């Protein structure tokens, strides 16, 4: 699983929105993306594993 930081952010955010089961507002999406961008690569990988 050799994803770039941006690819990890894309994957984690996509998984979060899939799990929510509803369409979120663009503002919510941007807030989550901004938060994820502050995390390091290992934190993002751990989130992906948890979402499993």
C-alpha cells in the first residue's frame, strides 16, 4: 500500500463519506479534507486500516 499522502487523503475521505450513507455538503467535505491534510502519512494509513 504505497500511496502518496494525497492519495491517502482521497481514500480516507471517500471511505468516510461512503460510511455516512448520505451526501454531505461541500463545506463539510472541505472541513474533513483540511483536517486530513494535517495528519501525517502513518496516521492516514492507520485510519484506512480501521475503516478496513
